[in-house]
């Protein structure tokens, strides 16, 4: 059932559903989350089942106030607290040593837990009404694009969730920045870039350790969002430069293939004229990183729906403001390999 608006009777119903170990999808400022009672074995089992997520991949526990940090973390280092004070509610997840209240189901067997206070009125109202932590991965099937509207969630999960709270399209559009404070005596480390930039984090905590390299190993659970392949549309997606795009279209044209494109310029700027008849849909993304990020998953969903042979995305600029967008796109992309004139894609 998809329901709209910040109505106290709806919030009560949703909190009640969580209390009965049912799943409730809700909006956050980043992406929609698929919520379950973080302290119920049954609810968590259902969550993993519905999401199709391997059991060793941890989920983030969502909170409505700073004090709840101490319910779920056993240690809160001063710099982590400073970050929470500065950026919560907001698109930031802290990885901290877990308290006894956190089961290994939540942490994927690790000794640390991910905690976040989202900046969305509906989410905060639900979390407050429920009163306890809500485990919520992004509300998509494992490995797929995160949802940024309630309709995306309803389409993906149908009746597998008790309620989908509709809070409109997400403002940030891509998942929270994750900072790891779980390694005693070591510098905090960026586990997943987000729209809250390293620069802003370093201004509060000092230097961050260098990020962990992306992993192609499904068993690597430090941050499964850190798998080299994740956040992917079903159509093979290739990252290309503007200069490469003309050549790609030319050969597609010759081979009778089709594609869908997300670029920074319009087709009219690409010579030769008429080279775009193999393009089923062409979306021009915003030149501003925040606006581009806000629309990224909706744009990729649209391009995916064309069912073209492939999606070409023009690679974003190298600046720090594009770090998170570049990260998601590189994980959405497949590596084409050409052998005997046949292109295959590695996931
Ligand atoms: O913006 C967000 O963070 C959204 C909204 C719904 O809050 N949630 C989200 O959840 O993106 P999910 O489950 O799709 O991604 C959570 C990421 C995963 O990469 C997971 O591995 C990592 O957080 N994570 C959670 N707990 C962790 C832990 N204890 N140690 C390391 N990584 C952890
Ligand atoms: Mg996710």
C-alpha cells in the first residue's frame, strides 16, 4: 500500500507495522529505505529475504536523535560525535563499534554497526514514533539501482512490503557518505563517497585515511556497496568520453544496434548529423553535480526502460564535487571486452 503525506495516523500505522515485524519503505533525503525493526530477528530475516541480499552484507540502523547513538554503539569517538553533531540529520553514515543490542544479523557478522539520522520529515516522524532503531537498506533488490521515488519502490516490491510512505522525490538522490570509525587508533576512513564531500568531513575530523579500493569479490563485506559492480541497471552501461561517443554511435549505426544516452551536451553538438538515429533516448544531465546526482537514478531507470542494446554515459569531470557520481557510475558500468568482433560484458 502506497500512502502519501505526513499524517500522524499514517505514521502511527507505519510504526505499528514495524512493531509487528513487517517491512515499511520510507523516504530519506538520499534514497528510499526498506525499513525493518532493527532489534527483531524475524523482521531482519524478512528484510534480507525480500531484498535478496546475502546475509553477510550489513545494513544501516536509522535513528531520530543523537542520544540513540549510545543505544547502538559501544564507543563513540569524539571526532565521530563531532561529525554527527555537525551533519545529522543528513546524508552521513557512521560506522562504529556495535553495542550488545545490535545483532550479527544487522552487522553481517562484523563487530561494527552503521548508524545514520536521515534528514527527511517523514523518516524522522516514523523513527520517532517507532522509538527504536530501524534497519534500512536502500529499497531496491540487491545490486540494482536505488529508488528515489515511492513509485520506484512499489514497482520493485509490490506486496512484499506492508507500506510505502510517499515523501516525494529524494533531494540528494544518491546514498549517504559512509565514514568508518570502527578501527581503534586509526584514522577515520571513507567507505563510500556521497554528496557530503571528504573536504567537509575533513574540516571537522582532520585527515581521512585513504579509501578502500573497490572490490570484485562478493565475499568482501567491509562495505558491500563498495563492490565493483553494484547500483546497476539491467542494460549494459558503458562510460565514455564525449570524443568517444561519436565513434560508438557510428559503429552502432553500422551494426544496426541501439542505445540510450546520458551526456552533458545535446545530440545536436555531435557530428556528423544523423549519427543519432540508433539512439532510443537521449538525456542531457545537469552541469551541476548536486542536480545531476539528484536525478541520476531516475535518469538511469528511464534509459534502462528503453531496453536498448546498451546505455552510454558521458564520464563526469574529475573534480571532487563529482566524486560520488563518478563512484556510482563506475560501479554501474560494465567492462566491455571485444574478442573476434564480438562484444561481451563482464559484471
Ligand atoms: O543513504 C543511505 O545510506 C541509504 C538510506 C536508505 O539511508 N541506505 C543505504 O543502505 O544505502 P544500503 O544497505 O543500500 O547500503 C549501506 C552500505 C552498504 O554498503 C553496507 O555494506 C554499508 O553501508 N555498511 C553498513 N553497515 C556497515 C558496517 N558495519 N561496516 C561496513 N559497512 C557497513
Ligand atoms: Mg543499496
